[in-house]
C-alpha cells in the first residue's frame, strides 16, 4: 500500500519497521478527538477562504460518516497506515474522493497528534475528577456511618493515641482534595490548543487558530509553534498528579490490608471485593487493595518514562514522543479502575467497632494524656514524661494497664495524682480532650465534615467547568 507521505521514497517500508513505528494499536482510542479536530480544521479552512464552503461540507459529512463507522465497529484499522490520523484520512479519501486530500492543508501530523492528545486528556481529566469526588464522598459516607467509633492511632505502626475512626478516614479525604487541586493545574496546561503550529514553524496559509480553539473549547492557544508540537509538560504533570494520587491510594491500601487481617480484625471487606485461595479454603484475600498497591509502581514508572524520553530531545518534534501515549493511557485506565473500585469497596466494608475498643483497653495509648494531666497540675512536661514512663514500666512488670493502677500506686509516682486521674485517662476522655483545631475530638471531626462538604461543593463547580471545556 502506498503511503500518504510516500512521494519522496523509491522503496517500500520494511514490514518490521512498519510494525515498529506504527502507533495505531494504541492511538486509535483518540478517534473521536481526531475527527472532532479535523471537523474544526475544515470549518476554519472554509472560513479563511483556503477551501470552499462546499468542500468543507463534503469533508465534514465524510468525517461524520467515518465516526459512525468506527462507533458501529465497522472500521478496519491498518498497521500500514501507521496511526489514527492516516487511517481516518485514507478512509476519508476513499469515501469522498480527492477533496479529502485538502483536509490536511495547513497542518501536520505533529500538531494534529498534539491536538488529539490535549483533547483526549481534557476529557479524561473531567472523568477522573468526578471519580476522585466519588471516592471522597464514599469516605464521607463511611465517616458519617461510624461517627463515634474509637480506634488506636499509630506512629511507627505502634499504638500511639486513641482517635476517632472517622478522623482517620478524613485524613484521606483531604489528601484526595489536594489531588483534586493538583488536577486543576494539569487542566490549565492541557487546555492549550496546538493546532496550526504545522510541523514546527507555522504555515504559509492565512489560518485562524483562535477560531479553531473556540470551536474545540480551548481557552488558550500556544504562543510558539515549536513549543506547541514538542510540549509534553502537561502529560508529565498529569503523570506526576497520577503518581501522587496512586501513592495516596497505596497508603490506604496498606491500611485496609492490615486492618482486614486476623491480627488486626478492625474491618471486614465485602465478599464482592475479595477473592479466595485455590488451596486454602478459609482464605479471604484483599486483592483489590493489593492490586491498587501494586499498580502504583507502574504509574510511577510511566512518569519516569516520559521524563526520560523528553530529557534529551532537541526542538521540535521527534519520533521519540510517540512513546508519550501508552504510559499516559495506561495511567488513566489504572486511575479509573482504582478510584471506581475503591469507592465501592469502602462503602461496603464492615467496621468491627468492638474489636477496636477491645484493643484500646489493653494498651498504653492513654499515656500521653496521663502526662498532660500532670502538666496541667503544674509539672514541666519533661518531668511528667519521665513519671509516666516509669508508671508504664511498672505496669509492664506487674502485668497491668494504666486503668488498673490504684490511686496509691499513682501517688507513688507523683503526689500530683488525684482521684480524677482515672477519668482523665479514659479512652473517651482522651479522644474528646483533643479539641485543638484539626484534632480528633467529636467537635473537631464535626467541623472537619463541614469543611469537607464545603470542599465538595467547590469541586462540583470545578467539575462543571471541566464539562463546559470539553466538546
């Protein structure tokens, strides 16, 4: 088959080279964007008098018919045609004749593929933003379902201080909120229109790039044609955002895996989100959480991949940049899978409140509150810390917990202890005493929930903006 660019060549492309250089196996997913961009380009060519209005109408009708062919599954993509652009252009010429060849006037595949990728990523940003919000809402739903559940908080994976379970979950809500904000920055740099840059230097035709941007709902146009065709910053930014988001999901995955183990037994995942063992009948494995944790690494790898591809490229376009899409597409698919599955998994999990409370009865998570008690009686914190440390050592030696210590025993460590010490180190007291802004008390968690809901309202406004900014 003759190539659309084959005029300069006297010899056909080697079959292995054809397969190696082809991108149609993965860039065909951008067919809607490619056709929409071509329709806008045809309208602009007619508006500027570069082709006739009748020719533009014929081209647009042909492209619309091709879109219907692809949507119906009747379109045959060919490796020999290399990419989505050439496949569609060849089919267009077959349908409408030589006028189809006029569509490529004043553009290159360099600015065409850049346009497709910008448009595709804009669409996916809107989808992913909605999925982030859904997971945030799932967190709010679970937090509201267990407003008074107390659990041990950890540092170094050692029990540290008692906290509300809802407070723990809300930490992930706010992480996702920062992820959502980062995505806004990705949108800003994705919402720039590259078409009209040509191969690298612009075009000799009197085109109207801002008209095309308006047609395709871009808010900006690249100011420099060489930058337009070589820029992949927005992909790097997306993959950076995706890596941080996946890191957050991996952290909660680690906790879900620990909490669902027999050793912790803090939660039980719904059967729908677990699998069993082929040899051990009793097993219920948290595979979703494990897969999300595992897939985090591949997203990190995609970020490193595009950074490495781009680091030594001279301006402007180089074939190396074909490597930008597979990692991007895979990261998008991974995020969508992870967020969708996680929201459902969180909503359906059961929290073992009694187990969490039982654990707190048999540890020293209230030791800090015992030190704070002495500080409020006038003892410097460092001295109070030492007193409580000795009391903990005493309890360990005598196989008891702080709540088991008598007042006489307390006074042996400090005369500042009074009968109210047992009330001061009750788990409920320890939680509600942490009433500083952002703390774990019931009052502060209620305030967190209000702040979280206000954040969701602002995010909905942003999501509406993303919707309006997509064709």
